[in-house]
C-alpha cells in the first residue's frame, strides 16, 4: 500500500506542476493551448484529429447523428481498492463544496464547446453531466485521482476545467457510441450497395426490361425464356404468384422447386434441388448461379416496407440474364441503377392485349350489378356489408381480401371464374391487383380512399395513386378470361370524375430504391454497443446511415415493434434479429401473443412441438359461427404460418413442420366453409350485436365516398348528396339501406319529397300566422 501511495503522491506533484498554467478564463479561451489537468493539447490538433477521423466517411458523415436515440447506460458505483487513498493523501471532501464545483463546471461554455467537438451536443452534455454529478455525490469513496483533483480545486491549487477529462471518461461510459462513432458510420454506410454482391459483380449480366401495363403479356414473355433456360429463378411478390409459376413450370415438363418463407417443395423425391426454382422475392438466393432470373413487379422497388427485396434481387442475383417485368415508370430508374454496375439495359415495350374503357355513369345501386362485376373495397368491413346486401338481393358473391389464406383465395377465385357456378359477383380488396387470374368484366370502385403508411411510418387516408388505380382497373377484361373487353367505373356518382382524373395522369416515375440493414451489419453495431437494445441499435443505424440519392432506408416500424415486444426475453442477437424479421400481422392480438410465447419457449431451449402448438391454438377448431370466429381462424392460420416460417430458420426448435402444415390445410378448408357462408356469419354477427349498435359500421356503407385528406389536383369537388354518412348510420333510412330494403336513390328521393312537404307546411304555418297577427291588430283597434 505504501508503494501505491508514493506513486499517487508522485502523480499528484506532477499534476500540480502541470497545473501551473493560465488560470483565468480569458487566458484559457484565447490561448492556443487547452489545459486538461495533467494533459496539454493544442486546440488545433484536438479539433483536427476529430475532423480527420470524421472525414473518413466523406462529406455525408458531416450530418450530425440524431442524439435523441442515444440512451444513457447506468454505471455501477463500485469502489476500487484505492478508494480510501485519496482521502488519506489529502482530506475528506465536503458534498456541498463538490456540488458547487460541479455546477460551476456545467456553466462553463468553454467546456460545452470542447465537449461538442467530441460528439457531446447540448442534449448529451446535459445528460452526461446529470449522471456525472449523481455519480460523484452518491458514491461513498471517489477514486484517488478524482478525489485529489477535487481537493486541489477546493484548495485553489487546481482549476475547475481540470474536471473535463474525468467528465469525458464518465460520458463515454454512459454513451459508449462516442468512442466508436466513426466505426459506426462506416458500418452504416449504405452508399454503394452494388458492392455488397461480389458474386454478381464477377459476371457480366444482361438485363432485359419487359415494360407494359397490366395484361400486356410482359411476364409471359419473360417466363418463356425462363422455361427454355438450363437453369432459372423466378422472383415474385406473392406466394400465389410463386405457386403459379411452380405449377406452370412442372406442367411444362421443366422440374421446378418452390421456396417461400413458409414452404419448401422439392420435385425430386430425394430432396435434390431442381435447376429451376420459383420463390417469393425475399427468399431468392444471391449466391446460386442461374442462366436466367425473372424479377416480377419491379415497380415495388420503391415500396416503403418491402422495396429492399427488389433492390437486393436486382443488384445481387447471379444470373447471365436478368429479366425485369413491370411498369414503364421504372425504366429510367432501372437503367440508371445498372450504370452503377456497368450493365446495359435492353427495353422491350408491350401494349395491353385487350382494351378497357372508363364508363360515363356510376353504378349507384347494387340493384344495377351484372354478371362479371367486381366491387373493389379498401376495408374488410365494407366487404362484409356489401356481401350482405348482395345476398339480400338474391345474388351469390365471392369474397377475396388480403388476410384470407392462399387456398381460400384460390377457392373463391375458382368459384367466381366457373361458368357453371351461380356466383357471378366478386367483392374484393386490392388483393386482386396481383397474383390471381379472374374473369372480370367490370371493375367497380366502392371508394377511392385507401389507408397508407407514409414515409414517416404514419398511417393516413389518401386517394389511391394512378399506379394503384391502373393495377386494379387492369384486372377487367383479361386476355385469358371470357371477357375480351374491360370496363371501369365507381359505385358513387361523385367518385367517377375523380377516377377519370386519376387514370388520365401518367404514373409517377420511380426515383428511389429501398434498402434494409442486414443481420451482419446489426451484429457489428452490437459489437461496439453491446448494452444497447435491438430496437435502439436499429434506430441508431438508421440515424447514422448514409445513402445516396438513389436509395432510401425502408420503414422499420414493424421490426422495432417486434424487437420491443421480445426485448425482455433472453435471446442471442442473431436469433432476436431473425424473430423480428418474421412477417406477422401486428394488428392481430392473438398473433402477437403467439409470437411472444414462441420466443419465450425458444429462449428456454424447449422445442415447440406439435402438441404444444395444438394446445396453444385449441386445436381441433370448428367452422365459424360469426365474423368474430372467422377473424380468429384467420389469425390462427397466421400463427401456423409463423411456426412454418420459423421452422426453416430453427429446424431443431420447430421440429414438427410437416404436421403443422397438415392441420393448416385442414384449417384452410374450415375457413373456406366460413367464407362460403359469409353472409350467414354477418347475419349472426348482427343478431348478436347489442341493441342500437351496428357491428359493421366502422366505415360508411353506400353513402358518398369520403374525401381524401389530400384531394386529387384538378378533380371536381364532390357534390352534396343530401345526407352525410354519419347521419345516415344513425337514421331509420340508413338501416333500411344497409338491410337492402331501400336504395340510396329512393332514400334521396324521399328526402327531397319530405323537404318539399316540410317547406309547404312551413309556408302554410307562416300564412296562418300572418293572418292571425292581422286579426289581433283589428281587435285592438
């Protein structure tokens, strides 16, 4: 101990000798030297070293990080073996004096400025100081060097600025990213994503863009080349499209495997991979060599959530020929993107095979429906309501919406397409825009307003874009259907001029492509920030990420939602990352609960067996009795999908994928029964609803289309139909309309007649009142 004390005493003397520098504030600011206790640095060299390190990441690195994402870590107040040495060498410290010194240090603008040069902006400086002050005042014994510094300042032998090195040491403990900011910037540098795929850059690829509108045969021509190749991969946006190519390829005598997030189907009985594969775009391999690759619906490269998958496929597929299919609006962007890889783009333009026209009149009433009609809604509640009203009129209809299982969608599509089936009306969401071949004569937009997620991840209602309108309208009169010409209109008269204006515009050119941080990048971040949560790592990554003008970082709200949900569960980072990339519907409470239970069981290293899952979902299940039951069955189907998705990432922990798939197919059949009887389920739901409430009244029924918060430019204003939807919902007239006993036209006519009668009655009363007034005046005379 005596040796240690001598060494500390020597360092104290050395410190005091170095401390004989300029003590007054003005000299400190004006001097070319900055005094840090026993450390003396030139101002220029300090700022220069910082700026030099930041300059490694080019000019983009000058963008300051979002420090609101920096979460301070808690510091343990452990006392070292030399904890009492400082007091023994000097004297005990007065807490009140310490508080005064600390507050004086905080008010020093010079210290804040120097700290800012090392990454501590005003917000971080304040947080770091609060933590430092708490640490100093609450710890029982300060470290010897810090104790001596405080004693020197107290005795007038030191300067308040001598605290800076100890303050910064503490700041870097609670904000470890300060010490590795440049490393973090390099990891999150996303400016040249083409370099992420060395296998693709090692070959000279031929890129062919098949451009055209819906039903122009562009994908057909690309698939013909795919089938003729020795090897190939088809990358589609939906499982249904991958299934379609899988079946078409095998029927054509070209052995083809199927790979989706939840399914692996090998045509070879021994499990050997075929030369051709049809997959969802997220599942394509960027290391397997192919002769031909087909990337379908390339315009989705700008999708705010999934765009990264198209970027990855376009830049990374190792194929001699890349056949890209999509809207002409993507031609210039894809061509420009390929300049970065040194690859030319050959463009092949296609025209629509069958014409479609915009009608000059709206449908206005479900009484005016015809065989081959498809009513497009943007809410499930509208689908339920309209299906019910169609059934009241003695017509059969098929329904298709996004959350239905693929088997049920195909079953409903087959029912609608079958010439022998009495079902001739389809009610669907924009889920029909891709992946289903339907015999539609007329597309009827029930509304032109759709919920969207904006660039900030916020949900908002907005008028559908020209691209979306064309995608949906193009389903009418498909080349392969019995209708050789398509028609498009709206349900409501006020919407028709808006639809015409939307369809008359050119589609907005694609200007950016999506990117997403990889598991490897996040792991490197975690190496530097081991105590940060996954959600916080992602936030900091996006804050520091550098992208050029051709790219954007995809929305990560769903990822963060899942990361926060399972943050308390002990998982290694790679497993946690994989769980958080699972495609689940966060709007379904049962799916989210199941996700949480899956992660908890996984963390215990306990396999999720078939019996465990059956207990969780209460298998076996029965056909739904009402809409609530149907929605729950759809959620259970999603839970089984989640199991299958995880089973291909963690085979040992999810060992019963085959048995789960069997009961999922049974569940699909149960859901199909429910959807076939959907109007009966709606009636049961309405019957069980409390008096005076409408279980399906979340959205208006057959009232005027709601006006978009951002109305289409140049579109005429919707005329007042006489009654607001919210008023109709509460009225007898609204209930009669919803039950199909009264049409909107008749209701409006009755309202006009009632208004006319009311005005006449008011006129009679007014005349009678005037006559009575005159009589009273005569009596007074």
